[in-house]
């Protein structure tokens, strides 16, 4: 190996080592700091680079340091501690919600009227009256676009992970890039006994009877960082999260005794136990913790909320799911994603009857749930540290079709909304043309939005994560942090 190549590798290794010092895994930092002093400008001298080799004497291997880097975060600069994604699965119409064109021809503008909002100069749909009075707290991005116009699965994957892979559809795979919730569970785990990442109320399918959509799972991070799924209807009087319910006639004290017995059995197995057994026992201990964690259990007791509060969110599966998302964040969950559809074609995919579906169910339910969430987070003081992101697959066509007044997929331009957690208040970013067909100012990709969300949550979007074969992957390689969106 040439001297220049050796020096390059040493420099790369040393810089990764220094980044790893920030991680919780780095418990011997004082020891190693004595081995690797820094010069006054933060760079390594030749002598210091040569001393990197002595790290092995302290028991640090390259894989261990890479793992330490993987587990490190930048949460010392985070503006948010939690995130709620309201995912309008199927593709909501930007032209009938966020970016109305009242001066366009009727076949473009549709039948809804715009109304003023709490942000001077901004108008929203008449079917979002409550949300319109909260727009002074929000940012609208009106110049979203990506490359996917047919496959919901591919568009969902792009929106939730920031990876635009074109029209490559199909169901969720272990080779997928991870969802932000899984990344947070890995790099910023929730404090104490809490569920780190929750998805509700559906495992949304790619069409009725189809596979699970990609973008919700941990993918290359491994199944241990998959979400906790809440698949029972929280609006049902008999709502119960069965996976977190103690068996009948088993008390929390009895569960604790069983947990202690498991720990005693673990000690008897010895150091040669199979890794799979150790991993299984880790999951068992987590299960014991959650089964006896009062805050987690109480988060699911929606009946403890005042009836008037539940009414404000809407007495339907989506309104109560958003209410549950708020309660889970209050109980320590880092991220909740609410997918607004049992399958991709069931709700916001309004190829037919767009206006009828929006005005009779979709917009009134969304208006109630989203506005109540913002009001309650603001009242409790949590909005400043919680990102609320209203996302979707894509927008809808400017021109209305002949299928009972429907709109089809439109990836070239659409809108999203961001609130709280360090996002600017009362801000509009980007703009579309006169018919909402193309961005004419500040185009933004899903990767840009996901990168910005990571930055707000204290994670470097360019961070390397590692799959089961220890291969590196950048979190969001093609996304940029949109600094203009950050307060």
C-alpha cells in the first residue's frame, strides 16, 4: 500500500473515531483522548495519525468504532424531540386543499371556494375552516415534486424515507432503506419504558389484498427497529391493544417476578449462549417492561380523555388515531406515523368523485383531527419540540377528469404542511404555476423534507448507517436540509 493511501485511510479512520466520541457507546473517551490529542485547529498531525494504531491496544477494533459512529447522534443541536407524521395515503389534492387556483378555468379550479386564514394573504379550502385559523403556526411547501407518477408504493417509499427510486413498486422488503421512525429508534431511542416508534391504525396495503407498502419498516436496520403496530380501531368502545395487555389474572407484580426469574436463568446460561437466545431474551425483557410500564399502558386509555376532547378530534378511526398519537408522544414515544388508509386506493386516491369524497368525509375528518392536534400540542407546550408533518404520495391533476369529477395522480407539483419542532411559523415556501401544474419557485423533493426533519430531530441526514453485512448506507444521500424552513 502506498504511503499516501495509508495516510488517507488513517485520516478517515481517525476522523470517524473522533465523531464516535459523541456517542453513548463511547464510555472510555477520557482514556482514548490521551492517545489522540488534537491540534489547536482540530486537525491531526502526522505524529497523531500514526498514534491511531495504538487504539488496538485499548481494545478498540475498526468495526467497534464504526458501530460507535453509527450509534452517535447530533441531538445536542436538535430542535425537536418527537415527530408525528399524518400520512394522507393515496395522494391528496393540493388544488382542493392548500394551493387553490380561484382564477383558473373551472375545469382546473373545481367547485370548492377559498377562505381566508390566520396567515394574511393565504387562502385554504372552505372545507378546512378550523385549520385555516392555525396557519400562522404552520409552514406550507407548495413546490414538492418527485419522479413517481404511477406506483403508490414507490411514491410512499420516497415520501417516508427520502429515497426516490422511480416507479419501482412492490411491497416492503428487508433491503429497503429505513423509515425515520426506525432511524430514531436506533439513533435516538426513547427514554425509559416507552414505545420508540408506532404506526397506526393500518398496515396499509398496496391495493386491497396487496402487500404492505414500503417505507414504514426498518429495512436494512433489521426487524428489531420495526414499528410497534396498533391495528385495532381506537374509536371502538372495545378498543384494546392486545399486544400490550396482561393475561387475565396476571398482575404487574407477578410479571415482575417472572422477569426476575428470566434474568436468573440468563445468568445460568453462561457466556457461550447463542446470540439468537440473547436477542430473544432482550425482546422478552422489553415486553416485560412495556407490559408493566404505567405511562405506556395509560396512553392507550382513550376513555380517560374528556368526551368533548374526543369529539373535537372526530369520532372516527382517523381522528381517534391522531388523538392516540398525541398521547403516545406524551408518554415518551419518539415517532408516530398515522397512515390514513387501509390500502392505497381506499381514501385519498380520488380518481373518481374527488369533490364528493373530500367534502363529505376526508376534509372534515382531517380538519378536525389535525387542528385538534396542533391546538393541544400548543396548549401543553409540546409543539415547540414536536414536528408535525402532513405528507402524501403526490398531488392530483390540475385538469378534472370525467370520472364523476375525479383527479388523477400528479407528481410534478404538490403541497405538504409542516408545523412545530423548529419549523418556521406562518411561512409559505415555493410556488406553483397558475394552474398548480409545475413549481415555479424553490422546487423541493421528498428527500429534502426527510433530510430537514432529521436535522430538526438531531440526526445528520448524511450519517452512515450499516446493514446486517456491515455495509454503509447514507441516510438521505440525495436530500438537502432546507434551511429556509427552519426557524
